[in-house]
C-alpha cells in the first residue's frame, strides 16, 4: 500500500527551521505562530518515523536523520516550485533597492532566501545610498526599498534596530593631540552625518582622511589603518575592533532599518516577508 505523500508545507517548515536555526525565526518567515511551526515539524517527524531536530533552550540542531533529509527536502521544494513556475506567465518582476549601509555580507543568503520563497519572480536588486533609493522609490522606480530610517517620513515599517560603533583595525592607535582621523562616505550619507554631528556635539576634533564610494571601500580604509569609521559591526571584516570606549568617544544610537514597499501580489509579499526575516536574522546575528 502506497504511503500518503509528504505535506509540502511541513517540509518547508523543516527547511526554514534548519536554515534559520530557530523556531521563532522560521515562524516569522512563514507568517505563522511558533506553535504552528512546531506542529508541522511534529507531523513530519511522525510521517517519516524519525526525529529530525534536537531542540534545546538555546540551540536548534539537526539530528543525523535531519541532516540527511535536508538536501532531499530542498530538492523536493525546488521541484514543486519550478513545476508551478512553468505554468505561471508572464513572470513578475520585483525591483528592490537596498542601502549600502544595510546590505552587508549576508546579501547572498538574502537573495537565496527570496528566490527560495518566490522562484517564479524575476528579482532585481539595486544597491545605493538611502537617500537615492528613497527618491527612486518615490518615483515608482522601485517596488521595495530597505534603507536607514528617515525621521522625516512616516511611510516605512521598522524591521529592526542595528548597533553602530566606532571601529578601527586591530592594533590601531590614535596619536594624542591630533584630530581624530575618520573614514567616511561622501555627502549626503546619513552615517557620515551622524558620526560628524556626534563628534561635534561632544567637542571632539576630527579630520576626514578617506572618502569611499561604498561601505566596502570605507571598511578597507579602516583595515588599512587610515583611521576609524562609524559602522555596523557586521559590515567589517573579522578582527575589526570597537575603539569607542577606549578613546572616550560618545556612544552612537542604534539605527533603525526601515522597509518601504508598494508590492501588492501574493508572490511579491511572500518574497518581501522572506527578505524582512533575513535582515532581522542578520542584525540579531
């Protein structure tokens, strides 16, 4: 007698748990309650006759059977989504703008998450400054913009708040008596404005020693020991050091990351939900 087929929704829940390492984050990504995620996993484990996940108060780990099943689960979901995509015409396009100060090294993972959630969409991603992306969004050139929060606007949704620090290369030392050397992005960068205004308000002399056309360039200048920069820790290579307390610099506020969206279709909303969850996970991580 043929066994009943697997519940694809339960399989998708298992994959989300495995990828995000958290029942809570998996529930956010699938827009269901944590108890619903747990129930889906329980039913899948009962159907397979084995335990897939070991759950502790602090960690979620795959069992040996769960690790073996994961790739097959992904293949099953991909085949299902591709089969549906072949009969959906025309393919919709979702244009997303992400601030250079937000995108970070997690961007490949973010793109993979969007594609896994909505493989039938053509995804277009642009990286730029928050100010420029918001202007494009207002001109309806972007469907979605994920940017640093703009206090002058009330049309965005706060995804999370990210820690910002004063970072330097390991072993870098400030020469006493000289203005603090800063690596920044050019105006109208909001991070540059925040750093300069914070130092000015504290009466700390500074000088601009490097202006980069993107966060990667500023990070490179920091690691080349040209000076310090105000950045999120996830934007810097491993080993960068937060020197704010040691130099007596004023603390920088946690900066909100805001989502602006005018997407209306179910597929686009699913992709945006995956995108939002991915950025929340990156900032928490």
